[in-house]
């Protein structure tokens, strides 16, 4: 009997003899009374896998970081009373946006001095390139293109009506008006021809895989430097977006610092049995 008692005591004293089994669905994120369990993360991964995402370990780790950052914002929105039973993705997104507007948006201020400094540093980026306002007549064969050129030589003002009647281009109904283009926006063959024309001039026939093109430049704007007045709103929006992103990252980092995060449990794959 004494030997049996001794054996029982030794068994109880062994490491892990009284350890509780790990929960099947552990909490991986906790903020106050709000919790997120591993099953929620696994459901998120399963949805991504159905969309074709391969779950390599590095990918899973990256997705976990993004998942925790999104969920911590939802938990805080719930804690702030901004999510009242609206647990749909749309409801959560609206609550998170309201939370960020309250906690971050009000802190984003952009001064005129910041705008001026940004413009001074990045002024070349706001330069306006040369542009042409371009029309085309697109036909299938070289004979058709030569016929178009002959008719235009007889009546240069007939370009728009010819485009409407014979062009195969999608803009034929608008008299061949393609739009306004800067360098780099047109196929190379068309760009070379278009930017060699003066306003009102018509090109020679240009061949591309689409067919035979005859171009006309309606207007041409030379390249010019932008001034602060016309760039002010765009610059302010860029600075505002950059500041908002930085402050949001800081806000999320602060929430995660307050929370309990179990990365190990989140990374461990659930048992299959």
C-alpha cells in the first residue's frame, strides 16, 4: 500500500501531470472584455484560400498581423459603443471609420507652411507636360486610308464628318475626337506622328496593328511649370493622407500594446481531431 501511495505522489509531481489541456479554440486577442478567438482567424484564412491565396508560413504570419490590426480596431469600436449589434462587415467598417475619425482625424492638421515646403521640395513633380488634343480616322486598308487623305486634301475641314462616316474607331461618333494626351499615353507609332504635328495639321497614314490611322491635332499645349496656387489642394490632400496613415499606425500600435495578444496560439494550426 505504501508503495502505491508513493507512486501516486510521484506521478502527481511529474511535470505536466496536472497540466490542463490547451483549449480547442484559444483567445488570440483580448482588449478589456472583448475577445477574438483563433477560429475567427482560421475562418478568415479559409476565405482567402478559397480565393486562391497559398498559406505559406510567411504569408500566414503576415496575414495574422493584418488581421489583428483590423480586429483590434473593431474591438475598440465596440468598447466605445460605436458598434451596436451591427456585426456585418459593413457595420464594422463604418464603426471603425467613425472611430478613426474621432481618434485620428481631428488630430490631422496641415499648415500653409507645410504646403509651401512640400511644393518647394517636389516642384518638378507638379510640372505640366506638353499635351495634344487629337482626332483620328481609323480604317482597315491602305487603299481606304489613301482615299481619306485625298478627300481631306480637297476639303481639310471635312475631317470630323469623314470620321463619323468611315472611321472604325470607337470615337467615330464624336468626329474622331480621341482626347488630350501627354507623352507616354499613346502607342509609340501614334505618339511620334501626333507630337510632330502643329495645331490643325493632318498626319500621313500611320500603320499599327489596329489598322490605318489618319491623325489631326486640334490643339497643343506646351510643357510648363506648375505654380503653388493650382497645386495647393492636391498637396494638402497628399500631406493629410500621409499624416493620417502615420497616426492610424500609431493608434493601432497603442491599442495592441494595451491588449493581450497570443501570437503562439494564433500561429498554431488547430488539431484535426
